[in-house]
């Protein structure tokens, strides 16, 4: 029999280890595949005859962000299935199977058709389970161990980045030395492992039954609609953060290809630079939790919205650095990749203050029967941000492969957009009344 209620305990829930281990393996599979997408589309893509059929930089960046946007739209599907029909556990198992098939489609077929099929299946799988897994963690806690939730979410984020860090170093190396088929197959095997780990913990989890029609009623109730409206205001601004942040997987890689990538005597591959982000997350999450936040709390009232405001302004500074670097590249200089790594430190600090804060804040604000749906609603901010970046890249892409917004002007456009957003967020957040709900 599955458990349907949390244990009356002050200790860590028994199912947490399975969820966190599953997340590490699943994130290896996703970020490993994602790390090489732009390089694959611009250097390895084939046509039906087996000849190279690669994309321009702007075209590849456009498709990359369209894919990421699709991934983050799919949590709505997963949430509707989990909260309304199947429950979180069955939804995760079902969609994880499609996820595995998507990886293997990319490994078998290196043409645009294989790319489309693989990305479609991965978007459904990776996106569909995303909100469910995040909410599934919260379901494991009762009144006795509620105080441990914040730290578990931090370690959950740590597991995400441990898997991502490993993948971003290993998978680009496999692509360089063994080709696209092997590089896409390995993440598929890790996703299969993640599914098996999750299945093996089924009797340790708390399985919250789906709410069925009650989920729809609560979502359309005054409380549900008010919650969606209030959070929607916040998410509209957070979307701009994601429009910039996820360019570490696209425009920052394109930029890194032209830079001096030697660090401590080792020349890194362009797509391996992304590994700086998950490595920094593993270092900065405990640093912020135990040092930065307690220090800031002595100076000001450190609410979730205050953390987000600070994070948005740090993002402006972080994106200004590649803007300056691109100006140097436009002048045919060759700056060191170390400067981009400094930008990663700032951008990752912003991620800690914006993303982790907003993730936990979203769960605490959600009515009990809408946990997965509210998580999915949060992920829409990631989808909208990436959809905007995708639209910009397709718009500026000329038929001859040139760009309407070339060189440093591309980076300064997004830096200016982030500055305007950060200033507006200060005024909007003053009108936003934080009515923190405590749900178990």
C-alpha cells in the first residue's frame, strides 16, 4: 500500500533520498543533451542523404530557445494530469518513458527530422514531470518536519546542478571525440536510470491522491484565481530574467567559440563553459543560505521579493560583461574566457536569489490541491522568457545568414531590457502584498 499522508515525524521524510537521486540523474540527461544542442545544430546536423545541413548562429539560437520554451510550457500538461487525473507519481513514470524515447530518437537520427522528434518527446517528458517533481518534494512534509523544507529545496537544487555540472563537462567531450549519436545516447541511459530510481522508491513516498474535479473547482475559485493573478504579476518580471539567463546555452556559447578558452593551462570546449553555472550553484547555495542571507537580514527586511529585486539588478551587471566582451571581439581582439566566468559568478548569484526563492515562494503560496499547477504556472515564466529570446533571434535573422542585431548590439539590447525590468519591479513589488500561506 502506498502512503497517502506524511509521517508524524520531525526527521527527514524517507522518500526524499529517492527524489533527489532521481533528480540528479534526470538533470544529467537533460542538461547533457541541452549543452550540445547549439553546437550540434551549427556543426553536426545532417540531411537525409547524410550530408551536413547546419544552421546559422541566429537560427540555431532561435530553435534552441524555442525548444527550452516548449519544455517549460509542458509543466501545465503534467500538472493537469497529476493534480486532476493520475496523481504525481503515475504522471512522472508515464512521462519519463516518453522522455527516454526522445533521447534515443536524437541518438539514432541526426537529421532535422530526428531533431524535431527527439526534442518534441523530451519537451513533453522533461517539461511534464518538472512541476510534479518539485511539488512531490513538498508533499513529503508534515507539520513536524515542515521546518526542514527550505533546506531540502536547497539540496534539491544542489542535486540538479551536480547532475548538470557533470553532464556539461562529459557530454561536450563525447560529442567532440565520439560524435552526436554517442553524445545523445548517454543522456538517454541516465534518464532511464533516473526512472528506475524513482520507481524503486514508490513505497517510501507519500502519494497525494489527485483532486479530480475539486482541482478544477479550486483553480476557478476566488482563492485560486486570486493566487494565480498575484503570482502572475511576479512571474511577468521573472520571465525577463530567464530570457537572459538561458542564453548561457546559446549566445554565450557562440561568443565563447571566438575567445581564448585556456584556463589554468587547459583549453575548454565552448559548450563546457556552461559547467561553471552548476558548479557555482553547488558552492553558492550553502554560501547564501548560511552567510549572505543572515548578513543581509541584519541590514534590511529580507523577504522573498527583496531577494528577487536584488537578483534582478545583479543580472544587469552580469549581462553587461559579455556585452563589453563582444565589443572587444567586434574589434578583432581575443579576450580571455575568464571574464565570461566572472559573469557566470554574478549570473549564478542572481539565479540563487531569483530562481530558488521564487520556486519555494510559489509552493508556499499555492492552495493544497494546486501545488503542481502553481509550480507549472511558475515555469511558464521560463517558457515566456525563452519564447521572447527565440522570437528576437528569428526576427533578426536575415535569409543570407546575417543579423539585424549583430555583435555587441545584441547583448546590449538584452542588458538594457533587464535594467528597465529591474527598475519597474521595484515599483510593482511595493504594491504587491505578500500574503504568505503555510500549507502542508
